[in-house]
């Protein structure tokens, strides 16, 4: 019997570098934690190739140094209450943050003198200890502490430190002293470049490893120069190189939160209702929004915002995004920023106007900004494919279902191929990202494709399918490998002849 199948390459862009563009990390802690307090996300790899019979999730280009993602939060109990609404949204008045240099070996020069020397000739005033209440930004505040009072963050945060050698990673937890530099800046972004240059000179003079408290990341001196200095184009920063996107797993997908926008005097950003299989593209969208906001240099608050790639002043960031977009990309999407967070951490949540479920609106917004590519093929489900499908279903029942219930690893996504009735009365087989296994063989999930002939559904729609009706399954693994989709491999070979 011929079954209509949609092969859809939906947009999933790149993940920031670590997915760090901002790098991506699991929902991170804003307070300090001694062991394993933050986890950096691992680079996101391509989604499985499209199945020539049904539409697997869109192909995701390789990670790009402007995106970022992270692991599932294993430290959520340490986080402050999430998103307590402030009585009234109050954006930051100044850029601010906390940077540190860990001295793996005792500095051969006086750190206080080294910071003064590094800041000489800049607009930055330097204070030993807290600045006086009358001080006007931009200024730096110097503190020299024992690491007993300013703990080294170990675990995966240290392991994923940018540009750190194995020897440095091993030695850093034993560092005896750390220099902490707090900064306060006017909202215009160019002052952040001065801070970055001063910290680079200071780290070089004292021989230390840099730490960004807001972005929760370690950087070698070379990595700091590449990301925090060389990525600027005159007075325009590559914003995602200066913050991290933390990703927390929720029941139906993931939530993204930026950490480090306060450096530019702006509220942090959040994006909810993101399918796991669309994480990379969603991070790209958040990074693009952050770039637009920083470049505008206007007071930012709740309300409508147009995210337009063409309007970006940072040419390299714009080029990276445009080159990885599909031909039908509009390159522009309207969003609405809604106040969230609290007065301590002002935050704006990115939402999309219009009717539809939240996950559907996110998918549509991503596709509008970056485009998508659809293809429909007619495939005959003959005896060979039917037998292979039955074998795949037995594997799903005996092991894959148990693996999902036990809990997927960070970066893993389980999809199943299920039939949906078309307007013509046939079946359209499509991929569903599994979010929950219910009773009686019910599988809840998010549709991973835009249907060809199922008018009531769109990519991101919440659906329920039957285990007994599955044709195949596919498990995207944390290391980028793919298990399953055996029927798809056969169909690809047939269609290639």
C-alpha cells in the first residue's frame, strides 16, 4: 500500500559554540556553588538525516560560535525561586558584572598595581574595595581573596572551560588566591570592550585564568581575547560571545535563559515552550534577539519587537545566521517581550503573537526567521518494510521505552514515526518528539514536522499516538549519533536508485 510521507527539513540552526554563544549550559545558578555548580552544555550536533518515508525533524547545521545551549539542570534545587514576577518591571540602569582571575601560581607582580596599570589610559576608574557612593561609571572595584572565600567551581563547568589545557584544569582547584573585579558601566556597550581589554592585560600580567560570574564560564587568556575582544566590530559586540544560554528540561521540551545580558545594562532573556529537537534554532533566535537589543542601545522593556537579521550591525553575526538559513527564510519575525523574573534579575520572556499553542508559535517563529524546506515522497510499505517495522517496534518495547522512562541523557531526543489521517482519508507518517509515555500504550509528544495534508496540525502541535501503530523510532544521542530509523535507511536506498 502506498502511504504518503512527508520529508521535512525544518529549520534547526546551529548551536552556539558551546552552544555557547553564549554557551549553552543547563539552567545555571546565579549564586555560587562549590562543586559542580554549573554545567556547560555540550555542542549540539546535526539532527538525523530526513527519512525518505516520513519526515524526521529538520536537519541542524553544525554548532556555530554564536549560539549556545546546555545540559539538563541537575542543580535546580539550588536555584532561587524561578521567575517571581516583580510588581513593576525595572530594567537595569547600568551595565554591571563580576569577573575574576584565578591565580594557579602565585603572581610575580602585585595584582593591585597590575590592575591599575592595565586600566591606565582608559575611561575606567579603579577602586580598591567598594567604590564611593558618589562614583560615576565606568569604574572597577578590586578585591583580592583566598579561594576558600571564593570557591572554584569544579565539575563540568571547569571541564568545559574554554581553551583550558588538561594541566590547568587539574591545577585550578588548588589555586590559593583569586582577584575579583566588579564593574559598573554606562549602558552603551563600548565600555564593555574596555573592561575586556583591561582584564586581558591584567590576566596576562598576573598569569591567571579568567572567570565570568554571570556567564558562568572559565576562559583561558587566548579564549578571552578571541571571544571577548576580537569578536567586536569597532564598537559593536558579538553579543552571544559575552553570555551563556542555560537550558533546563521541562515536561514538554526545554526552557532557555540567558546569563550575562546585565553586562550591557539589559534584562536577561528567556524562551519557553521549545521542543528539544528545535533547541539549536531556538538558541539562534534568542541570540539574534539579544544582538538586536544591544545594538539598539535604547531602554528596553516589555512590548513588541521586530527581530530582523538584515538590521543587525554586526556583519559577521548576521552573515553566519543568513548563510545557515533556508532559501524561503523571511529573515524577520515579530515577537512580544513580556516581563518576568524579579527585581534582582530583571528578565524578558520572548513570546510570539497570534493564535495557536505555545509550542506551535515557537516553531512557526523559528521557521519564519530562518526558513524551512519540505519534501513529500510516496513510499510503498511492502513486506520487507513491514517486517522491519515490526522488528523495530519490538526493540522499542523491550529497550527504548525503558531507556526513556529511566531518563534520557542531556542532548538525547526520542522520536517515533506514527500515522496521521489525511484529508483524503489516507495516512501521513510523521515524526513525533516523545514527551511522555502514558497508560495503555499512549505516547504524548510534539509533532516534529509540518504536515502536507493534515490541516489541523502544524509543527509543534501536541499530539497523542498509539504505540501499536508506530512504524519506527529514532533516538538522537548525546554524542551526535543516531539509533533506530532502520526503515528510513532502507527507503533512502530505494529512492536513491
